[in-house]
C-alpha cells in the first residue's frame, strides 16, 4: 500500500494516495468489526499508550477499541492526574514515556503543535487525536470514509461545513482533506465564527445558511465550542439556532439525497434539530462513530507496518 508516514500528525502531509490507502484498509476493517470475531493480529506484541490531556469520549474509546481489536497492549494514562500537574514539562514526559518503549502513542492536547513536539522526542509512531485548533486527522478520515461509503465516491462533491469554523480542528482537517480529494467546500456560519485568513483556504464562505446549503451533497454540522470562546461570539443559543441551526426547512435547500453529518457531541436544538439528527434516511452520524473505529484501526496498522520495517532496517545496519 502507498503509505509512507512515520506518524499521523495531520492531514496536510498526506498525499491523496495515502488518504485512499487508509480508507481502503478501513473498509476492510469495517467488515471485520461487523463479524462475531472482531479480532486481528496487526498490532500483536506492540504497546499502545493513549494520552488524553483533554476530555474525550468517542475518540479515546474508539482508539482503545481499535488497538485491542488489533491485538495491542493498550494503556490509558490519566493525564489530568499526571506529573504535568506537578510541573513536569511535556518534553520530560516524552522522555519518561520513551524509556517505557511504547510502539504507538495516541495524543490529544489543548495546545496546537504539542503533539508534533512529542513526536520529535519519542522513538515510536505518534497519532494526533486532536491538538488545539490545529488538526484532528482521524476525524477527517472517518468523515471521508463515511462520505465515500454513502455517496460512492470522494471527489467532485459539494460539501458544506457549517457552524463554529474558527475554533474547530475538525473543520480544518476536513477542509484540507476534502480539498486534496477535489471537492468543492463551502463554509457556512456567522462572521464571528470564521477564522482569520479564510480567503486563503480555497473555499467559498456564506453567512446565510440557506444559500450555503443550496444544492450541496453533504451537510457537515459542527459543535459550538464554548470552552474555546472568550467573549460574545453569538447573541444567544436560541438566535444561533434560528439562523444557523440545521432544521428541515434549511435542509430542504440541499439536494434531496444530501447526507447530514456531525462529529459529536451534539447540542440538540443549538446546531442541529433532534429530528434531523435521528432521521435514518438523511443522518449518517451513527455511521461516523462506526467508521471511527475502522479508520483508527487502519491508521495504526499502516503506521505499525512502517515502524516494524524501520526497526528491521536499523537492525540490519547494526548487524
């Protein structure tokens, strides 16, 4: 398979063929996960450490499940009670981890670039499970797999990403991935929730939900990330839902077969109407959760192959 990365730190370094390689392997893992025996041996003998400096339900659970289904020894570190709280630097933590000889390190961190720093200091494969406002690569990959399975392709689609773009690493990773795969991307939301320099992203920008959704194939809603907001970005949640929340009337402007996505957790009645979220004919939100496990299995499998190959090459040189 055409995948040469040592780490998965973001979508930006990936070539379209590498994105396709992950998705193709993930498709096979979707089928495995639907069988009675869900286990494989791609990570047998390897140690996976999950370090989540921010709270997570879906991402942490799916990485843990993915590692265990592939045969890894999986350890979750409680970072809220870690030595970092006692003043230890991130680099010292990396050196400590390195001494434990892990093979795969899954990291979520509130600061952009922190995962990349860790990757420079450890002798293992590092997967970015979300860093600040920077990237969340496996979320974009699972979204891509969901779209490809629902639409039969992942190119030349009209895709609207709606809501809190400014604070969303999910939006950033999706913009990069969908652009690489030749899709037309629209960003829809209030000007206060658009990042600076948005014109450089190669996207169309709308502050009118109905115009932004007109004739799109995919509607991707985002959570209002109030924990990252400092100040009044929206008048009120009620007003926000009135203008930018997805309901049946606004969705009617999209194509009749448009799918609805949301990375979760959802704020029903704020960014999406509960009826739309639960509509089995339009919503693929539960499919996204399922694809998440398969994509993370595929990503760790491919990184483990490269890790083993690199170690074998080093041993050959030493011999």
